[in-house]
């Protein structure tokens, strides 16, 4: 067909020759083909830290405003509602494929071509006809949800806005209307996190968690407890970081039920005096891939970075620094913490 190329048996339009003469998102070399089966699920640190996704099972059209340690986040939904934590499966799948590609030495792009059936299987979803419709609705919510956040650099606060994904397009449908494959372009923000390897490996059992709050609490445990023996947090702070819209008393009851049922993979929960929750690592946490040369920093380094850059998103800074480290040829670092903090100090110096 004129103006088309074929990648993996699927027609792909070349840029500059799209419908109506409008340039299209990516050329063949700019596409990353998602073809890694069994890729370990990966999640980005930024959305694990901040309550971006809705925990509601109904359309959530409320504007979320969140502030923690100087970082301000505003999430604005579309008329179809804010992206849900189940919609996030799409991003986790994309991040997992990109990280598998990076670990294999492949070139990656923020525009990915994937098969809907593979995505559904990887995230343990039903592959019946209705599942494809729900998947399309998830893409629409992801594209429609907008994030506005403040970043302080060189003493100047910059407020930027972006979508969870930039665009998506169904590439092929059968006569019955089933979605076979799609092309999705991730936001620059999320793609930088991937390039900087600011991701964590999730348990495959994460996709077996059906309750939104269980997924969100697991994310927080994985992010903050990680490979440490335990992590403590107050119910009030856990409520805030979870993004739950329920009153604290209702949230506390839900947490107590979660403690009783113990659904979380890798972590056990215990209620302690003083309205505290203790998370204890109960399983073996998988390493984040074969690239063991990637700098591993102590969590205290991020606290030190907050003091050096008040109001900045330290996870965005960490992702940028890791991308800088990769671009520098992945030099071996004897003290990654000091290297990162030195980079932050230089980053915050006034220009000129």
C-alpha cells in the first residue's frame, strides 16, 4: 500500500504521509515493537510515589490536588473520568517491554506498537470481546487525564502539564471489531523515567490484586519498604499517599480488613500503637534485571536531595540524573549517593 511500511506484519504509516498530509507519530525506526514474552512487570517511581490514579470503580471526574514535601501535583480528568489504577496496567506493560528492550541492548522509543491480546494476557485480563472495549476505554482515560506539577530549578519554579500518554491509535481491527494491535506514545516524563531506570520490579501477583486499594498499598510498600526488612507509616499519611477519597475512619477499617486477609504479595502488614502500620518484607524481591551496574542509592539520598532542591520533584531529578549517567557511558561509581547529590547541587546553581 502506498505510503506504508510493514513492521511485524502490521502496516505502519511513515511520517509526513499521513491522512490529509498530517505528519504521523513515528517512522519504522522510531517504533519499539513489544515482542518480549514474560517480561518482568516494572513500575515507575514517580507514579508509585504520588497518587495519580483513581481508586474509584466509577467514573471519577474530581480534580485531585496533592502536596507532599514541597511537591505539588494536580490531576485533571477528562469528561470520561480520571485514569484508574487498573488503567495503569497499560503503562506497566509498556514500561516492562521497554526495560526488557534496554536490558537486551535494543534501541527504544516512547512510541510503542503492541498487540492488545498480549497486553491482556500479561496483565491477567480476560480476552473476551468486552475486554477489548474496556481496554479502549482505558486508553481514552489515560490520554485524557492531565497532570500539572511544579518543578524548581535554579531558584525558578516551573509549572508543567502533560498527559499520562501522548496519543494512541488502533492499527488493525477484525471484522468483528476486536482490537488486535495499537500504537501508543508515552509522555516524555514517563519515558525519561524509563531511560533513567527509575523503575522497580513488581511481583507478577500484582495483577491478581483486584481491589484498587490493595494495588495502591502494594505500590507504596514496594516503593518505600523495598528490600528493607520493614517500613512504618501512620494511617493518616498512608491515607494521603494512597489517594483514597474515603474518610480516614473508613480507610482505617479497610486497612484493618487488608491486614486480616493478607492479600499483598511479598509484604505483611501489622497495626501498631499510635495509629501506625508496619510493613514487613515477607518474600524474595526480584532484582531489576541483568544491568547490575546501574547505580543503587540509599533512600536517604533522596531526602538529602529534597533539602538541596526545596519544592523539586526528587524522583524526576533522579530520573534525569540516571539518564545523564547512561548518556555518559555508564561509568562505575564508587559512591552513587555523592555523585547524585553533587549533580543536584550543580543543577540548582543559578545560570549565568
